[in-house]
C-alpha cells in the first residue's frame, strides 16, 4: 500500500535526479521518511576517493541535499510552496567511511518555522544531518542553515 509519504519521497527523488543531476550520478535515494526523520542513501562506488573510502565532497553534497530534501518534504506536507536554498553549511569529518553512505536528518527546529514562513514570507533555520557506519559510529556530521522564501 502506497502512503502519502511514499508519494512525497518519490516526488523528491524525481526532483533531485531531474533538476540536480549530481544526485543521480551519486545514486542518491530516499530510504524512509516518517514525517520527522528523513533517511537517504547512496552507493559508495560512485562516491569513492583514491583511498577507497567515501569522497569528502560527496559526503558534503549528500548531507546538504538531505537537509534540502527534509525542508522540501516539510513544505509539501503543509501544502506550502517555497523556494529553498542552503545559506550556509559546515561539515565535520570524524572517520573514513568504506561502505554505502546513509544520511539521517531530523526536523526539529527550535521554533515553528513553517508558521514563521507563512507570517513573514521567508525564514531561515538550521538542520543537522549525520552519516554513521554500519556499526553505529559517527563518520561525519553536517549543519546547514536553510533559507525558504514563500512563493505566491
């Protein structure tokens, strides 16, 4: 049975792959979305560096796109049309990753950013993502500030 979240996730993947070609080249996919947590993945092979581990640029891009995707899904859930950009981003690499890349992003802003967006027409807020190894160790974490402008 297909859920509303499944449809939104398929729509998100289509947007990524058609409008951000790098996401298709990285083989980025949505694993799951429950309304709060978005999990994405990408194969290691197209994102590999000369050491046989995940390329730092791919880790950055995958996490930035996961935060963008989380924002997109939250807007779509509320039927809000908005233009999303990443305003700032910072990544911290903790250990090499030699397996498929899995990114987790929770939507937990300190304020009700969607209400603020509808009231002011624009909003900025932070989102954090992380990549962990199969054994649960932190490989890297990303913190981005996303800006959304209401489309009328």
